[in-house]
C-alpha cells in the first residue's frame, strides 16, 4: 500500500475520466455525501482501479461502460467516504492486523497508530519491516513517532529514545506525526533534544500531537508556540474551546476510560460559530469490550444522537483528519483522484455500513469481511517474545520494614491515583485483612529479575487473592492481591505462558488469557477478545472494581505521565517531582 499515485495509475485515471477506457466499477443511483460542500445529492461514481475517476450525473459525462465494467446499483443507499481513526493504540490486547480487521468490517479504512510498544521492543529496521509488511492490507496503516516512553525507563534502556532512533522513525514515509507528547515539560524547559525533534517534525511537514490534560490556557499557548498542532485530551467544553482558540486541531475522545463525546458535543452545540472543520473524533485506544457496539461508526452514531448535524459528524472522521494530516488529495472524500474508500449506508442516520469498499474493492458486507488480511509473522520478531527468568515465591510478596505511615496508592478513577499515607500493622499477614478492606498488595517485578517494587493499592477491588499481568505500561510483571501464595502462582503462570493475564482465587485459576505477542497482544479476532473479556470484567466488578476499564488500570499503574504516584523500576515515584517515596528491592 502506497497512497502515492504511480504513472500507470495516473494514465488509467485519465483514460477513464476522458472516456478512452471503460470504468472498472460503475456505481449508480446512490445518494452521495459531498463532505466538501456538506450536500447530499444523487450522483454516479466511476472508478479507475483503486481511484475515483468521476462523481456526478453520468448521462452526459462521456464515460465508457462496457462488459468489463462491474456495475453496482446503489439505489436506496447513501454513499460516504471511508472513515479515518486518527488516534489508535494498536496494542490493547489486539494488534494492528486484528484491529484493522474489526475496523474495516465497520467502515474504517484508515488507521493512524501509536508506535510505542513496538518502538521500545524492536530495532528501527525490524519496525520498518513490520510497518511496510502492512502496506498490502485493505486498510491503510499510518503511524506516529513517540518522543518519550510514557514510563520512567531504567538507565540501561534510555538509548531507546536516542535522537538518531527517533529522527529515523519520524522520517519514514508512513509516519505522519510526532507524539503524543506525554512528557512535554522538557519542551517548555528548552531541552535541546526535544526541541530538535520538534524542528525536525516541522521540516518534514509532519504534525505534532500533544497530551496535556487539564492544562491551562497559558500552558496550551506555550505548547502551541513550541510546535504542538493538535490535542485529544479535552474533557470539558472549556478545554475544547481553549484549544480551538489557540489554533489546535481538536480531537474529541470517546474511549473506554474517557467516554466524553456526549458532553463535548452537547457543549459545542451551545456555542456560536463552531469551527467544525477543526474537529476530529477518536476511540483513543479503547480496549476490546468498548468496541462491542462499533468503532468509528459508533462515534458518528453517538455524535448524531447527541444533537450533532450528521454532516458534521461524518466530516469529523473523513475530510477533517485527511486535511489535517495532509492526505486530502488521496483520502477523506468522494471526488475524482481520491482513493475509492466508500461506505454504503442504509441512511445518513445509520453510520454502520452495509457494504465497504477500500481502494476500489469490496472488502466487507453486513459486518463480515470478504477479503483476508495479510497476517504478520510474529515469530520473526524475536524481541516481541515476552520472556522472564523470574521464579517467584510467596515470601517475595512481603512489604519492607517501615517506620511510621506507609505510602499507599489510592485509585480515584481507572488511571488517576493519589498518594495517601497509612499505618499498616498487618505486615506479615495480609490475608488477615477484612474482606471489606479495599487494600491490596501490588508489586511491579522486572521481567529480567533485577528488581521488584512493592506497594499497597487502595480502591481497586476487595478480596482478590492473586492477579498477575504482563500487560502494563512498563511491560514488566504487575501482581495484585492479598494472598502471597496465590500471587506467586498467578505470576509464575504468566511467566510460564510468556505473557498474559492470570487470576488465581482460592485453589482455582479464575481467569486466564494468553498475550504471547510482547506480553501485550493476542492474535484472536477482536470479537473473540470481547467474548473472553466480558466474564473477566463481570467477575472483577463482583469483587468491587468500581471503574470503567480495569485493563487501563493495569496499563497505567507504571506509567509516569499521569498523576500522582506510580510504580517504577526505581521504586514508588511521586510523579510531580520524580521523588522516590520508597525504593525498589534489588534481586540477584
């Protein structure tokens, strides 16, 4: 897949447009949404291979239709461009191929991906090989270049974000932006490396995605001056409007941890002269269960149900992201020269397509894929095998001796924590804690066996015996529970299966999911993951998990880009000033 036009493609396009050759596909009788003018009109569409040669009334167009032309009667259908997801995280138990399959079946034909967990595990050459092997996919895969790890890296891993590695990735043809900037303070403190990357992105004509939740107008202004061009972190209409006023492209989020779209749409409708052309929408790496009702199609539906003009809703996932990422001569609309990514809808109010075309070929019908997707050979990427030489025993799950109050991680939503201090008396017998006590032991263990960071977690659930996950922000081993024997058993099962999530309760394995790809991903279809995760989340809720998405809790307990306290390789860290509140335990 390359969206650039070849000489042969250009020749065919002009031959069809001029009537010298027959259209490869001719779609007649449909109502076409023109996302450039906002009008819905009856039009015919003629294709030349994977591109559109003509849109309009074909009766006096001079177009040639012959026995080689596939003629499609679209009477009763509304035709809209293929949808664009501008902010995907393709490692939320699914991976780029399985996410692409799910997206394509529901009309999303372009994905713009986070590179984080591939970039930190693979060499650039290996990652470029993976990216380029996806170019044959029916779905277009583009990427961002991360500038920080989103978690505190140990000294021996900091070379991963060297200037040379980042600059090389940023310059790849399938990389559209730098970011998202979860660690943007160095940029404002004149860090020469970060500023150099910003200049490189500008020189290459690429966008820069911010990540500034709750930032003031002044801070947002400073980040814009430094080169940030877009942001997806608004959780109120005031935050949306601040970003719009400062020239940002604003992406409205509706995800498994921030289902904000209804509030943001309703707030926008209270404003005058809303610049809808400066808005996009994203699922922001929603975990599989959130995708049960749909993908980008569900964003459109949610926006419309909350009062958004349907035309604006479609523009936010088609022409707007195409223009922002400088792809609009190829994507985002149904017009001559554009790639023939076309969704056939029963009506404008029903954004889930009956039929999906990608680059001139029918790829899905009634939610079912008609084409097989290229499968990645994960075995060739040895560094994506999650390995650990750990073998943990119940004695490893003890808190250190501590005088006075002990620092406790208090969850206040799925991902935000605050620091409390408590007098913990039950050092040697956490199983003696009352079943209604919502404190649990929590450990982050280096997968190479060099360290373990112990802690106490409040507000996650009650009575969990042992829960271990290789799916977390540092890609080490996260263990939560109150029973050291169950914690050790769950941890060792994850180690033995080389990645996964295992919950041991009493004598039984209560939940078991393999994640053999980097300890983060499973090769099953997204719908199969939805089936598996439903009972897991129900069980957690029965044990008192109070929030929307436990998988994001796993992911962010070791991610140092959010407040207030996190587990790191060096110990329990207060994020604001990077103070280590107590150190990790060195092993071996």
